[in-house]
């Protein structure tokens, strides 16, 4: 009996070892790797991209020929036509558009001034989504959003609520989280307090008389009130006046929603050589706010990803998979293009190898990370190795998907983050100062090189990066 038991145990152990070996072999077989030849080609591609000014020229074309591109405006349609023509001019193999419908908001005029003994103008801009209206009232200052949210209901009746929160500068833009909440949640808090109007210190890090716009929201059931952002020096001026005593301000905004509009995501492809139905997705958003010409936000993102794909297309041997570039519609007012793309392409999610979006200016990329699962870690490290000569650090486990990629990442798209230096991004963001002259050609070329290397290697990988339908994943960063 004991002998029979020993044989049985030995048989079970032998089976377990064989099973474990088979599992290990299967895992090794599944491991994603990038061929040595592709790594060698990527090194050459990197140097070609660094020497190219193509991304700079594309960005110059968009910001000069179209200029500001407020979603739903006449310039929105011209931007869509420009993108289609530019993809074709660059020799993309396939170019098409996909409709994106959204509410249309218009800005017509805006002004403000201090009344009384210290009468003087204030520089402000309406927040996207604000209704029109003229409010002449006493101003009540709050140090931050929490202070306004703590105001008793009705305590601000007939007054203008003013949040004087100073956003902090950071390379990764971390200060925009609390700064953005002042813009998105402040107006509703003001309404709950009974306010007739809302002012905020701009969500920005500059010291110029350049107010920062951006979308705001009003909670359901509340009647919207005129809401605007003051240029940083004007917020300082208003705070100094308030320290001397009561201040009355007249703010007049002519803006508001005007029906719906249908724009388009514009898509171009450089077709893959062996697996053309599988895609590596890169891109930026085509729309901009109307105050500047949308150079850093996000003309540069469109320009550099178009250029990166074009340089890949120029290679003698293209990668196995297709490089797809998307110029997303109306990111600024609610990720409308990204959400539309995710909804339309969800059935083909697994055919998307990985995605990355450039939407944080035109500063040098300093870090790389992705959502790569365990079986793709080796390939992810290979991409990081190819990016290292560009001064890019490998930071696995950090960051998340870009704004327009975010809705698809929530559905399971694998994502990569090529983190740009945003130290001065919020000096320009959503202001009249967001213009082409602010772009550094060498920094933009480094971005093109990084996106070209990333997209080429991801498209050349033997194996996948983990795109898989999921209930939830990365939450996109709001704009």
C-alpha cells in the first residue's frame, strides 16, 4: 500500500513539474519582445527625427493658416479641412473623418471694471460654458474653493464670489488639479451661496495680464451665473483693493450656448507591412480655445505626431503594424472627440496595440511609462532603452493616459505616457499668449523623435501590450 502511495505521489509530482514547465514555456512564448533589427532601425530613426524640422513646420502651418480653433466655430471646419489636406500632402496611405457632435458655445464680448473711487478696468475672460449677463455687485473674496463651498446658503445673495487661489508651478503640472477644480466647481458653489456672479484668479502660473479661459460646469438643478477668470495681476489688484475696504465690480459677458454642432475626428494612417489591421494609436487634439492660436495646446501635439508617423512611413522597411494618427475634435469642452473615438472603435479595441497622446505643450519629454502588463515588461524596457539617448528616464508605474486617449483606456486600451516638461506650460495655457513663437524647434524635434521611436517599436513588437476589454481603467486628466 505504501509503495502504491509513493508511486501515486511521484506521478502527481511529475505531472505538476511537467504542468509547471508547460506553463513557464507558455509564459515565455507569450512574452512580448522587440526584434534586434527593429531596435537598430529605431536608433537611426531617432537621429533622423532629431535632424528634422517637419513637426515644427506642420505646427506653423496649422497655427498660421487656421489660427484659433474654438470648437463649433467657422475655424473648426477650416481646421478639419486643413488636417485632411495635410495628411494627404504628407503621403499618408489612408485618410478619413468621423463625426463628433456636441453643444456649441460662443464667446462674443467681455469686460469688467472696478466701480467707485478706485474705478479702473479689469482684464478677464469668460469661462467656457458661462451664460451671458451683466452683474454689478459687491465682491466677496475667498482664499480657496473649500472656503467658498463652506459659505452658508444665501450668504452671498446679490454679490460676486471671488476665489483668489494661486496655482502652483510644477514640471508635471500637478498644480492644475486644485487649480482646475476652482474653475470647474467654483461657479456651482457660488450659486449655492446665492451669488449673482463668479470670478476666479486664473488657473495659471504666469504674471501677465493674460486671463486663462477653460470649460466650467454647473451642477444639475442650478441656474448658471456669469462666470469669468481674472488675469493674475488683476486678481492681485482686486485682492489689494478688497484689503482696503468693500469693492463693487461691474462684469459684462456676452457669450453662451447656441445649439449643437458636428465636427470631426480626422484620422490618417501609415499602413503596416504584415499586420495592417492592428494599430498603434498616437495623436493630439485639433481644437483650441479662441484667445491665442492654440500652438502649445494643442497644435504641437498634432504637428509632432503627424511628423513622427510620416518619418516612419519614409523607412525602407515599415513596421508590422499600422501607425494611426488622430487629430481629435473638441477636447477642450469635454473630451468629445476622445469619447466618440472610444465608442466607435470599442469593438476593435484588441486591434489597438497601444495608444499615446501629446497634449501637454511642446517642452522636452523627460520620462516614459506605460500600462504594459507583466508579459510586456521586457518590450517596454526595450522602448525605454531606445528613448534614453533623448534624455528620457524610464519611470514604470507612474502617470496615466492622455485626455483624449483616456476614454478608450477606461475601456481597456493599453497606454503609454511620454511626459513633457510642463514647468512653463501653465504660463501660456488657455491664454492669448498661446502662440507659435513660444515653441522651441529643438524641443519639438526631440518630441517627434520620441514619438517616432515609441510608435515604430510598439508597431514592430512580437506580442502585445495588453489591450483587453475592461470595466474600468485609467481616469483621464481633465482640461
